[in-house]
């Protein structure tokens, strides 16, 4: 989902105007784009302890990895920001909305070889400055996201082609082996 790095890049660009370079960016590439923007907007922000504890308990059972937990905690701190802290930035979108929607819809992500891999869609992990020019996704409604999910992309087309090729190879192997047990495992019959 290219919308998350785009929105985060807009916040990084804006926060760089407020003073010394933020704690994320060039000097800390491990933080980009999964950075705690709320801590920069208002360093005093803390999530309610009971809610943070519930999130930690949930993540300990359900998070697919450390990075997902890091982002969920940052999103909770973001949601804990007081309105007056955000009033200084009325022109900027909620940076975590696209990622929260991705997770709510059962999606996941990882980082590998300079890409954020959103399972079937990959987003090149470049410097934050390059993401500020990315066109916004016009709508994050469920229908609009369903249409994006269904859209043909080079990555999703490649995965479908790999899956089809893999299925053909399995079918050929099963036919050549002719073993009932292998056929039942592969075909479920």
C-alpha cells in the first residue's frame, strides 16, 4: 500500500520545517517509514495505560512480527494525540490510516531487499523524499480498497503466473508418479 509511505513522507517533510532534523530519515533508515510521528508532534504523548496493555496482550498472541507491533504501538500513540497538537497540521492526513486499514482487512507486511512487501503488492522502500510526490489514493473506503486489491499489478500478475505454473508442475508430477497418497495430499481428494 503505497499510501502509507506517501503520507508518512508528507509528515517527515513537514516536521523537518519545525527545527532540527527529526529522529527519523537519512540518519536512521531503520526507522523509515515506520516511525513514531506522534512523539515528534508532541513528545509528551502517551497512550492510556489500560489500552496500551490490551494492545500488548493482543500483539503477543496475534502480531506477525516485531515490525507490526512497532507500527501498532506508534498508531496508538498517534490516536492518543490531543486535538490541539494536530491543529497545527490541518493540511496533513492521518499517516496511520492506510496501514491500520490494511491490518483490519487481514493484510500484513514485511521488509525484504529494499521493498515493503504487502503480500501480493510490493512498494519500493526508497528515501522519504521520493514518496512525497506519489499520487494519493483517492479513497480508502472498503469498496475503493477492494477495487485496488482486484486491480492487475505486475506483482500480483507475477504471483498468479507463478501459482499457475506451480500447480501445473504439481499436476504433472502427480500424474508421472501416479501415487494415490501424493495425489490425495496435493488435490485434497
